[in-house]
C-alpha cells in the first residue's frame, strides 16, 4: 500500500478476495487441499480492504476516529457473513452458489476503486 498507493493495493485485494472465493466455490472433497491456499488469500484481501478503506475517515474531519472505528467494527463482524452462508446452506442454497455470489460482488469493489477512492494516499 505504501509503495503502490490505493488503486493498486485495492486491485490486489480484489484479486485475492475474488480468487479465494472462487477457489472455495469450486473446491470438492478431492481438492480440499486448495482451501489451504484460499483462506490466507481471503485474509490478505480482507486486511488490504480494511487498510485502504481507513482513508475514508479523512473525509469526516473531526469525526475521523469514529468513522475508522465503525470500519474496524464492520470488518470484525464480517464473520457474520459466514453465519448467513451457513443458514442459507441449511435452507437449501448450495455453498457453490453462495461463494459465486460473493465473487460477483467484487464488481462493486472494482467500481468503488475507480469511482470513489483516491488514486494515491
């Protein structure tokens, strides 16, 4: 992030996140070893999103720390997404469909990267 600035860091995060969710979506019992690759990629992508999103706090001047705290809380509660995926799985929606949906949601991150986020720091 310090070397390549916001846009490149976010594109790397999107790549890691999307690749990890696609690996999870298409992993079967025979290829479960790929999960050892997908989980660190999911973690790296997520932390890069957090770091690059913290810049948004600068837009709020006196309330900067509040916005940063809200972002940290949102990322810390992101494990609730997997609870929702579990509940959907119990209702009959496949894990493959759920993770493909998460992968498709990365288009929102790409749009935000180019339309809303600063190019530099």
